[in-house]
């Protein structure tokens, strides 16, 4: 007599004595198993094939459990948190003596889990078009991101233990440039047949454009709305031309538009008909990716004087061709990449003396080392262990910055040594302009109905990126953690788009829209000495540096200097 029960809510029928895994396979339900793989030395059983009985939560090995009368009416699930954790432990046990990694360190370190090893190998073997295809599975803007990404992948590259990491970001840029050079024949992601569903993406930066590309590829009709005159977000308006030419961003945006993505500029949510409610009523799903466009303030006396501006505001004005009159002397406050972009742009804008004021030391600066070095080459003077406490003015305009001397104390929550004021020690720096580049925040005007965090970002589920309103998703700098690097925004957009696709096709932002952060891998934690020993057969060879214009030449204009 047949026995009836459910696997993942699917009604199944099995004969007594039938292996549970065989029943699942009959109904197209996948359960991983290594028990019958002769190459795997198992400890009794592989343990990867476990499933969970909903009643009591008992785990069962599906490849050795026979269906019996007790299964009648049972409900079994194959992807519960307990099952996934048990499989992870089982794989780690099986891989105890394994000598390799399931995924290369560079791929795991990339927030978007781009297959760095794969496309580097393809380029090395002359398959540039295939490399572009592989990159664009995760990053739809390879030429742009290849130029500006701080490449955490390279920090994880094992080659660094020998001499230097593989030039992963520059190779991504190379592949992207080669693709753009093909003009109308450039590769663009394939688009599946139309689904009849419409999606509005609010924000045309790296997160918004990524979400749009993913969802258009799934066959949904996608339209992107952005408040600025051109698409690109911070790639276009927050990064100087010498690092990322606007023409490159425009070409990559045009390539995405050729997939059939609608692009609408000069649209600000909350003005005219373009309210969040309008988008919810006119589209089947909405993705909010508006970024973080508001410069943070220090809240010190004198911050409202003429001549004080935010770092992002300054860079945006330059991107729009409105180079402000900075005077002769400029102080930039901050130690991140935005501060470096601001101080180097100030040099190019005609300032004769540019200071960067930072409350810690050079070693603690979050900016990329190459940005710090090149700023110094271009004449920027660094004032370390200084913290502005007042901006002094004359006739309503900046005339100087008063900074307190600092020393490093105990490490803060992030591991960096906290700066501590040195009592009674100050320095006054005469300047004509002060640029505050200490961080960014979000302007959530028009999104008041969505739940906000204490950081004034949109509250989004970290698994499926749903917001407090049905059918509305959020990703990138506007979500929980706030402003970050472009590749992290792209990674969030990939996940949000996957969840939105689930919502559009099933009506649920299913938690099975899993991302690679939640998958498990076997990996080795090797020391530099172990890596050197393992790769001792290789000859040491430094990577070839990119050609640069000299500092004296490049600091006179905004041309790309690589």
C-alpha cells in the first residue's frame, strides 16, 4: 500500500521500503548527497543528504532512510536553517583533509562575489569577450567599477604573499574598455521573453542600474528614474573625471539602455506626480536605490559661514561644470576617498595651497593608499592628529580653521585607535575655503511612509531587502548601513533584484532568494609562510604598473591620468 506525505509542501507518494532520497528525486526535489560517491571517505554516511521532519524537528539522512508507515501524513523539508547548518558541518568534516578551496579567496572577498579567478584566467588566455560575459553576470558596469573599486579582492589575493596581488581591478577595466570599444557590437546581457510585469527603479547609480539590468534580463519591463540630469549616480557626480571619465559612464549606461531599460532623468520623488504611492500604483514592484547624497556636518561653530561646503556637494558642482571660486587656500576635512577626491580636485580647480586635516595618523586613513600617495605628489599637505573645533570667519566668510591637536588612545569599536584631544594644544590654519568630507547621509524626503533606521537610512530586510511596504525593495547606500563602496551597493542590488523577481513571479519575496554570503564553502586559512612554501615553484615577478602622467602634468587638468 502506497504511503502519502509531503516534501517541501509537495504531495508525494512512495512504496514501503523506498529510500526517501529516491522519492524526492521522482518529484524533481533536489537533495544533495555524497554517500554514493566512491571518491568521498564518509564517516558512516556523508551527512549532506539530511532533511527535517516538521513534527519534532528530527533530522534524517534521506539516502539511508526507508519510507515506512510512520511517514503517512508527515511533512518533510529540505532547506530549513537546521538542515543547512547540519550540511555545513558535514561538509567541513568531509573536507578536513581537503587541500583546496571551494571558492578562491578573491571571489569570497568581493562583496558581489565576482568570479575574479575566472575572468583573470579568461583574459590571460585571450578570451576577453568571455571574460566580459562572466564579469557582467555580477557587475553591469565593468569599465567604471574597474577604475574606481578599492578592490578588496586584491587584498585577499594569495599572490600577494609572493610579491604583489594580481591586478584584478585593472583587468576588469581592460575587459570593460575592450567591450565598449566594439560600439554597437558590444556584449550586453541577454533578455528573457517579456513577463508582463513592470518595475520602477528609483535611483540611477550603481545599485539602481544593477537592479535594473538584472530584472530586465529576467524579462520584466524596467524603468529607471533619477533626480540628476544624467544617469550614473555617484559614479558620475561623486567621482572626479581624472579617475572616472563621464564618457565611460555614459557609454555603459547607454549599453544598459539598449537592453530595453527606460531611463528618466530630472525626476525627484515627492515632486509633481512622482510620489512613492504613484510608483506603487503604476508598477508591480519598486526598488529604491537613491544613494546617500547629503554631506555630513561636524556641528562646530562657524560651519554656516560662506566658503564652507560639503565634500559631495563640491564634487557634484565640479561634475556639473560649475567649478567654485575656492580662493588660494583650501582645507579638506576627512581621511576617506571622498576627502582625497576633494583635495585633489581642489588642486586642479586652481587652489595654490591645499591642506587635508585628519584626526588620526596616515596609517589609520581609510582612503586607498594610492590616493593618499598621489595627493601628496600633487602638493597636498597633510595635517595629521588635528581635529577642527571651530571655523573662524571675517565679514561672514571663512578665514581660518582652528584645530585641536590629538593623540591616539585606545582602539575604538572598529579596531582603530581612538583619537584623544591634547589639552590646551591648538593650531590655526588660514584658509579661504573649507570642504567637509567626513561622511554622507541620506535625504529621505518623499519616502516618509517607509520605515527608517536610527541612521536615517531605509530599514530593509537583510535577506530579501523588502521594506515596510509590500512590493517596495531598497538597496545600496540608502539601506541599513549607509554609504559604502560601489561594489557593495552592486552586491546589495543583485540580492534585492533576485528577491524582487521572486516577488513578481510567486507573490512572495521568498527567503530562498539566497545569496552567496549564506552559502558555505570549505576553505583553508593559510599563513603567508604556508602560501610561499606551496607556491615556491613559481618565480617571483612584480605586476606591471599602469602608466601615469606625472604629478606636475596631471594636476593642471581633470583628464584621466592613467
